[in-house]
C-alpha cells in the first residue's frame, strides 16, 4: 500500500547516506510520519518502531511505502524491549545519524477539567515515564550508535510553557521533556550529537483527539497566530529536516516553535483598531 503525501514534498539528496530511527508513528496523520516522509524524500534510510499488533497494522504499510530498512516492536517502558530495539538497529545499520522521538502518553481522563483534581500519582508517573524518561533512555542508547556525531529531536507543545486548558498532565510532562532536552544536549554535545525539540502548533493528530476540546485548539491557534493560519505539516517536517541534516550544525538544546507565530502573541488583535 503506497501512502499518499500530504503536500508536494521537495525531494533531494540532503539526507543521502544518513540512517536513523523514527519512533511514534501512529497513522498517516502523525507528525512523526510527516517527518519520516520528508527525511525519506531527501534520501534517508529509516527504521520505525511500533507498539502492539494494532499499531503495526497502521505503521507497517506506511513504513514499507518509504522503503524502511527495519520495522521493530518497542515498548519504551520495558528495558528488555528497548534492548532488543537497539540490538536490531545496530544489526541493521551498524551506526545511525539521527533519531526522531515522537512518543508521549497521558491518561485521557486527566486531559480534561482540573489538573489539580484529576491528576493521580500512578497516572502522573506513567506520563512522565513514557513522555520524558523514554527520551532520556533513547538518547543514552542511541548515542552509542553515533560514533561520528548525529542529531536527536523530540516533539513538544506550548503547553510546556503556558497553562493550556485540558492539557494538564501532558503539559507538565512536556515541560520535563524540554528540560531533559537541554540536559541531554549538554551531556552529548562533546560527542558531536545535537539534541533539540520542536514545539509544533495544534494539528489534527490522534494525540490531539485524546484531549478534551482538542479540535478547538486548532481554531484558536489559527485565530491567534501571527500568520492567521494553521500549523502546516510541511513546516514541522521542514524544521525536522533542518535539525536532522548537516544544515543543523551548531544548533543544540533548542526548543524551536513551528506554530505560525502563535507562541509569541500576547493577545488577539483588535479588528477595529
């Protein structure tokens, strides 16, 4: 099954000879998939992960459509699963040049209403484990396969910086993820490994569907953005391409906002002024 591109993707050789791992594709609307398509279009060789048979049925046809070299099961909360993933990755590629980490989770009942009242200890710890520690663990393991340096990127959202209605536990987890990005960047910098986060605006993804009022976040983001437009997949994928490619040299520890300027606006413009 060939996956259709969501936009007229520029093709080229910017990533020719580079090999990497993409984690977190859920379906054809995933940000991770948009990034993977752009990297593949520029010549990258890719490996993908999936969790469970249900996601494998969605991920495998997409991965195969871009000539994936490996499609590997992975549970980021299980050390044995992570061991197996990176052993298979080393067997397939030997060394790698980049990692795209787009893995996050919070229980749906905590993504609504009051953060204080709805957050439980177990669910909070689960969200931090999957959404934050997984990137730390991936970075530690992936760095061993990057003897010549490389790039790691993860996905975040403005709810890490500001209190967004219903984002709740995920916002706190994303704040932890952004802090982890800086610390990982500091530790891996001497090895020539760059580590950055992309803060994308609200987009029509499976993750957004799990947030109460998620659809409204897109409309509000568009109305309050500087450009008065939705966050585009090509913008997010283009940013990832820059950070994963050699164009991203000297950029590390950054949170790059790709949200049509929504993050920097103070208030909506007065249409009558």
